[in-house]
C-alpha cells in the first residue's frame, strides 16, 4: 500500500500542473468568442479548486489520524504509589511526587510543593489543589 502522504503530495502536484495548464488555456481562450468554451473553462477551474480543497482536507485528516495513532501507541506510564517517609506519593518513572488524594479522587496528577523543613526538623509537602499537607518526617524530639 502506498504511503498516504506521498499519494497526497502526488495529487497536489497533479492539481498544480492542471492549474497551470488551465491558466494557459484560459489565456488562449481570451481571443475566442465561443462562450461555451469560456463557460467550460470556468467549470473546470471550479472543479480543480474543489479537488485542491478535498486534498487539503484529506492531508489535515491524515495528520490528525497519525497524531492520534502515535498518542495511542505511546500510552503514558501508570503512576506508581511509593512511600516516602511517612507519606505516600505517586510517581511516574522519575517524575513526582504527585498528590495521592488528588490522583485517587480525580485521576489528576498534581505536583506537590517542594519539601518544607520546619525548625523542629519535620519535613512536609503541601498540595495547592486539595490543600492537604503530607509529613515525610516527624519533628525531632529534644531530650
């Protein structure tokens, strides 16, 4: 089966040649008084323009179908739940951490803020969407 892009390119090339030939014919027909020939040339112009329009629509549709096919073939990795200290986060490969409640509830990967270390030594992250805070490390106890 021929590549649809090369077929469309060939069709565009043919339509360009047909348009050039039609332009030459129109120039030659200016000297004639035969209205039927002039009318047929006008009809032929309309047909060539419609053909170009169809080719362009097919090219656009083909590009969109290729994009959809690539998207289906490259399905994103499923997020993996991992424990980090006392908190559970989702990770996609090396990317993350993402908020567990946001993903579990709405299937949206929401990146968490950078870790915050308090004066007492606790480490936490915050989700700006669901407003939850996650503690990776509890506060150090002073003895």
